[in-house]
C-alpha cells in the first residue's frame, strides 16, 4: 500500500509542477535588466515595467484594453443578467431550453470561425476598426460567462422570499430591485469579472475586427511574441498573473463572507 | 395552461429577448455570412453585367439573340485582369464543360476586332442554346460548391464530374488530418495525466484537495495568452528548460522544443488539462466512498477493484473531458501560431490565412464551415452525454 501512496505523491507533485511551474518560472524574468528572456538573470531592474507603462504602443494598448474591457463588461453583464433571469426556472420549457443552449454557444464556436464571419458582417455595417465593433465582438464571447455565473446563483435563491415580498404588496419591479437582484449580486459580480477577463484575454476576434487604433494589450502581446519577443512580455504576463491571483482571492473572500452572512 | 402560467412564460420570453436578439444579430448573422461566402460565387454576374441583363429576358430555348451576343462581346472587352477572366472561365465551365476552350478563343477574337464580331462564325458552339443556358445559370445563380469541394481537396473537372485535386494543389486534407492527429494527441496526453490526477484529487480531502484543485484552477483562470507566452519563453533554445538540462549535464546541445510539434503539444496539453481534470473529478466525487471497500470486502484485489469498479464509473467523466478537450483543440489558433512552426499549423491558422492574408473569403468560409460542423457535432454529443447524466438519479 505504501508504494501506492508514494506513487500518488510523486504523480500529484509532478502534475502540480507541470501546471503551476511555467507560470511561476516566468515571473522573475519580468525583472531582468537584459534584453533577453534567459536565466540566469544578470541584474534585476524594473526597466521593462517602466517600458510597459510608458512606451507609446504599450501604454495605448493598455488604455484600449481598459476601455474595451469596461464597455464589454457593462454590455455583457446587463444582457447576460437579464437573459439569465428569464432562464431561472429549473424545468425550462422546450423553447427556453433551446434558447439557453444558444446563449452558451459562443463559448463553443471556434474563435477563428466567428472572427471570419464577424469581419465579413462588420465590414458591411461599418463596424470594423471601431471601438463599438470590438466591444460587440468581445461581448458575444463574454456573455455566456455572465449567464452561467448569474444562473448558478439565482437558481439557488429561495423563491418564497420573492413570494413573501410580493404578498406584502411589493410591485414586481420592487421585488426584482429589492429582493432578487441583491440576492443575485454575487453571481452578477463574478459574471462581470469573467466578462472583463474574457475581453482582456481575447486575441482572435480582435485580430479580425479591430484596426490599429483598437490594438488591445492582448493583441499587442500576441504580435510582440510573434515578431520580436522582448521582456516586456514577461512584465505584462507578471501583471496578468498577479492580477488573476488577486481577483481569485477577492472573489473567494466575497463568496466566503456571503456564505457566512446568509 | 392557466393565466398566471402564461404570464410567467411571457415574462421569461421578454427577459431572454434582448440577449437573444443581440446574439442573432452579432453571433448568428456573422456565422451565416461566413457560410454564405463559402457557397457564393458572384463572379459571373459581376464580370458580365450587360450579358446578365440581356439573357434575363431570354426564354432559354430559342436561338440566342444578337443582343445577347453583342452584350457578351462588350463584357469580354471590359475584363482587364486575367485573374478575373480565369475565375469567370472556371465558373462557366462548372456550369457546362467546353467553356475552357471556348472563352479564351472568344476573348482573344473580341479584343482583336474593334467592332462587332460574328460569334457563331468564330465558333459553332455559340449557336448552341445549351451554352447560353450555362451563361444564364452562371450569371443568375451565384451559388457554387467549388470552395466546399476545394476545402476537402476535390474539384470539378472539364466534364463537370467531381475528382480529386492534383496532389501538389491539395493541402487541405493534410491539414485536416494534422489537426485531427494533434488534437487527438493532446486529448490522449490530457487523459493520461488528467485521469490519475483527478483520482488522486478525489481520494484526498482537506488542504490536500484544495492544493490539487488550486493547481488546476490557477492555470484555468490565467490568461491563455500569458500561458502561451510562458511556454514560449520556457521552450526557447536558451530558455529555462534547456539551460537547466544543460546545467545538469543531461544534454550538451539545446533540445529543439519550440517551433515544432513537441512544443505545441506540450503547451496545448498544459492549457487544456483543466478541462479534463474537472469533469472527471466531478464524476468521481459523486461515486459513493464505500464502493471500493465493498469490493475489497468481497475479496477483490485492489487492482481488480480499481479496474472493474472505479475505472468504469469514472469513464463518463473521461468521455466528457475528452470531448471537451478534443473540441477545443480542433479550433486552436493562438498556441500553434506562436509556438508551432510552419508544419504545425492547424486548420484555424489556414482559415485565418485565407481570410486576412489572401482575402479569399470563399475558402476561409468553406474551411470554417468544416471546422464549425465538426465542433458542433462534438458539442451535441457532449450535451447529450451530460444531459443523460442529469437525468439519471
């Protein structure tokens, strides 16, 4: 039996190493002084962070990512939350079941296929090379995450709470505002975070739909890796990874406090 | 159905309405335009506008009128590019064979002579209504199967039968096979790593389980681009992996890890592994904990108990995970584009090339259609399997 135990520890450890080590290994490289992404690091400096936040192309792409990410978050969260409210019944009618499948479909369709279609269609309506076009494209792929997250929470809401509010004379809109939405808030927040993260990470649709003026951080990273790799990539990756860990901690804490409050 | 029930349904439909409309407009319509570009070929109507007008009034059986002939000659004189003319000939030939010789001859004559020319004297075929019927069909219908056939390395030959493309012109089938093989390799690697890992995760609890799950979730939440960038840096000739191996004296020259198949498979396995572990894990934790002891108490050897109890039960998760991984791998673009070499590009890269590089929307659409169909079929199977699971007690 001990052999099995050792095998479990070795295999588990090796897999954890495979999963996590790549992400950790590139963190120190963000602080290199050299122009090469190699170990050992000759001297430590923050020059690549300075580059990331001050060089024209990078700075602009960060601003673009924030603008497009915010637009996507607002649009996807509003559309996704309202849509999820319509799908909250556990036993969906056939029509609604099909609609739910459609709502989740953008997660599955290969990005390049969607990108080709969007480029063709957006060109016809003058949406290519516009911020609105990029926000719409990002919203299409971000909205399923909002629907999934909001649904997960509102399906757990005790309907009697809303019935109680209604029986006490609250109008449907009041019930929605005072009871349903506050209870759904954790789902809405995590949906919004996912929507923002999806937009931040989206490259393929951006390649097809955005012009040089809408170059996002992810798009800029993509072409930097492709054309001339620089340690600014490691610095950007550092920001992404640390940001991810922070967001994960915040989401976890908000869920914990929610769980203890109820 | 009573009134309040009806009301509730109405409210539900009103709530899903906005998102439904949004997705029809910006998700369904783009996909339909892509499919349309795959089967549309407006070249004849665009290149022969006067002829198109002239033949529209023709009854399709009487001898061709002088007006039609004059329009055709005028149109042929207008064509500037040889490329465009070639497209036109191909289009007409796909409607009726014979145009491949007839058209260049007619065009040359039209360009040589200044005024009107006698088409029938030039070639008897222009007196044959069936050739004009082909022109009518080509200019009025803009549907073609040429791109779809080319997507699977087929074409119509001179006699309009479907044949294979010559080997030097056929690259798509090879790319599809490559995409399939690479996706399958990644899926297998994910099963081999993911299944034991999920089993280990399910067999422990407390902080150990948190640690193991966290190791899966951290990469899942990290940006795909960042993970690809990480592998790009790690796999370089002078990157951390090669320097470490050289330092340890295991290798003397750097292993070629980047811009080849090995690198792409490693990076894609890393990116997709969570999609394998999580479905298996969720199936495993649903299995009653006392099954293995029960098998043991009935005298089954642990290996036998594993093979005939735990493995079959976890198979459901393996199938879901494998479908998810395989489906995602088929459409991968970023990882092969950055980590792979020219010989490791998958179907998505080819689609992107046709769309952005060559501006050949027909081919981009046709290959996109193939990829979309494959993905949708796999997704339907996946949905079927997961709804089966929900239906079971």
